[in-house]
């Protein structure tokens, strides 16, 4: 499998900063020149569609070369690191890198609470037990979104499938078209949980996944045929790879060296090791997992800016543990038997996960 660390200078973060620039807002990082070249033509309606998990390589596997998506792909850019929904969508929403906003992955360790918590659900790792009180993600990792920044100058609209804002893509298209009829320059954003949700269940090339993607392509083309004076931008937050699980509890000599649960992601996995056992852990890890994961010390992670550029979030380093294992194969870690099993996965550094499409359709007319 081809390995590729995300490039912070050609990524989803730069897309966000191009949008901030277009709407006259403060930018945090460099913009994406290819997107700027379209935006500078001036459009009343900027429509941003994000299909979760729809990486560039997945388009090539599952959709026709002469179809709408592949013929309108103007660039291949990179997800944030790690290439997973929590870090990459938050990077799009904030215009900042994971190192800055702190949303590093699915599960984070909160030192003040001494809990490992699933960021989106405020539940304890690998459980449905909700942590009482204010959600820890917003308590410790609140940020201002690019939509909030743009809204101060221009209208923004956000629609999320998982919130029930739309129940099918036809309804989504209708909502978008209604927004475009309103006066003034505006940003319209729609997030779809597919094909990510289905791929986790059945793998990347199952007929059910292909059917989902073909529907997304068809309905996006229908939207573009009807829309007026608009730039439609389609992208993903990350890609996918068909996975094979490794359960850490099945390696008792290594497992006993851990002082708490693993965190971040199953393919970018943070290990907290008992003091004085670091060398033993490192040797055992290499013995069992060397072909499948690269292992880095906390210092190496920080020195190499794996999680992007900019000023560190105050809680960034406490989430890294003592070692970080990053997948370079199709393997992923389960902490124990309570951890979920997936047919396809992401958050490693294979090309299938890192590369995401930048698809652009433009219609500069007022008829």
C-alpha cells in the first residue's frame, strides 16, 4: 500500500481559508490557489457539499471515468491528519489544523476528568455511557467556525443529514435551491454521512456502496443543472481502506504495560505506557506490529508537526500519550473485545485514506 503523510499546504484546511478570504474574513493559513482561481470570478452562491469518506481513490474504484464527479475533479488534495471525520471536518469548519483546534480523533483522553471520551457523542470510549454535564468536547475544545465568521458579513446556511435537516438528496437539493433564491452573496454547506456510514458496515466496493455513490453523483449533477450563478464545490473529509482488526488484549505481555485505554483513532493510536516500561513496550510493539504500523514517540510526533502547523492547543500534548502508532497497512487496533469491528476504516496514512477530491462545477449566469 502506498503511504503518504498529509501535506498541510495542500489540504482541506486551505479550502476553508479560501472560503474565508472570498467572504472577506480573517484567514488563519494560506489559501488553495486552484480554488481561489474559481472564486475570484465572483459568484452569488457558493455551495459546498461534503460526502463523508468519499476519497479520490474510491471515486476511481467505484464510479465511471466519464461520470460527473470524475470529469469535474480539478485537483486532488489532502485530508487533515489523521484522515478521519473528527479531525478533518473540524479543520474545514475552523480553518485550522488539528494541532490548533485539538479535535484529534474519535476518542480523546481528558486529563482533568481522567476519562477517555468519544468526541461527537460525549460517551465513554467503546460504550454508550454518557458523561454527565456539559459535553467535554465543547467544554475544552470550543472553537469559532468559518460559518460563524462568514455569517457576520454574509448569509450562511448549514444542512446536516444526521441532524435530520434533510432526509434524502432530492430534499437537500430543494433546500439548496431555495437558499440560492435569496438576495446577496452566501455560503451554503451540506454534509452527508454517506458513503462512510455504509462502508464501515460492508466495505469499500460492496454494491450497496456503489449504489450510494452513484446516487450522490446523479443528484449532484441534477442540482448543478438547476442552480444559477453558483460555484458548487464537492469534497470529502477522508478516504477509506478495507480493514483487518488487531485486538490488543490478545497480546497480554504488551497489554499489561498500558496504564490506560488507547485513544485518538484505531489507525492513529495513542498509547499510554507504565513509567519505566517504555523500552519494553517499544520492543514488543515492533515484534508484533512492525509491518503494519509506524511507531513514534511523543517527541517525534511534536517535532515533526504530524498534526499540522500553528500554535498548539493547550490540551494538545496530553492527548498524544507516550507513543503514537500510525497505520501503513490495512490493520487497525481494537483495545479489547468491547471495541467495534468495521469492514472498512480510515485514519491511517495510506493514499486511499489521505487523498480527497476537489470537484468544482461553475455556472456564471443570472437567467
